[in-house]
C-alpha cells in the first residue's frame, strides 16, 4: 500500500491559464473522489468515480472543471481559464468498497495570480 | 441535506490536559461518521470511524469518540494531549450511495507546553 499520490504538490499559474492535476489512487481501490479545500474550511466534495465512470458531480464543479479517469486507475482534474477564486488545495481520495474509509493524498495546492 | 457542525473553531490546551472536540451532524438515516486529522500542508489522516455497533470507538494515537444518536453528536476525546497532537481536526459524515464525505469546518488544536 503506497498510498494515494498526487502530482504536482504545488502549482502557481496566472489567471486565464489551464492547469491539470493528477491523482494515483491506491491500486486496488475502484472508488475515487476529488475534493477542494480553501483556507480555514473543510474539504468540499467535487466529484466521484467508480472505476472509469463519473457517477456524481457537485454543483461546485463549474463547466471550467473537468475530471477523467480513463482506465479506472489514475484520474486527472483540469481547470480551464483559471480564476483567482480557484486558488485552493485540491485533494484526491480513494476507497476499496462501500462503507470503507477514504484514504487521502497530500493534495495539490493551486495558487492563481 | 446532510451537514456537520463543529462549533469550536480554535481550541488551546496545555500538554497533558484532556481534550474534547465537538461534532454534531444532520443526517436522515443511520450515519456513519469519521474523524480525520490534518497537519499543515498535508492530506487528511483517518483517526477513527463509526459504522454501527459499540457507540464508543477507539482510534489511533489514543483518540476515542462516542456516538450519541439522541444528541446527533460524535465528539472526539483524548485523556492526555501531546504537543504532537497540534493540528486541524475534521469530523465527517458519509452520505449517499457514493459514500462521499461531508466535512465540518474543522477545529484547530493548539497545544502549549
């Protein structure tokens, strides 16, 4: 069990640029989640995959955000035309089956200047 | 809708003192509940979980939590706090078929020597 891995750890970008983050879940976990966490707040749910299928998306996920999990293994989260309000920590988590705890990665901290 | 309230934004205790962090939830069905801890710039680590059965659950690092259905609470406790326990603590409820977590806003714990 190597844990959930996220890349990069930090990303600084200028407003209007596109960014993409990657998440590698624990290998046998078929459930994958993306969360966003802003300063002083708890993580907020963005989207959920079961294998390669995206089964739930939050209203927080505007049309500038897209997530994929093409082969049911790693996942990517892309933000197009970034805005300063997108500055946050983006957390990925995975789990093996229903009603089992989520395992979180260390997150990608995005700063939009 | 499901929600989690952590009434205390910031708590300061002396090393060796006892600790209780409060958590109240709102959920229509039988909840399953979690406490996570987050150190600065890091992801979330699971401290303990409640799914069913014994309402007093033990976790890692000497933490425990008690589920009280009548009070819709799941408070976290530790009898003697160590300086290394200083961190942000999040209570969460598992929701829906996707098992996504709904988090509270967190309690920041500061420990004085």
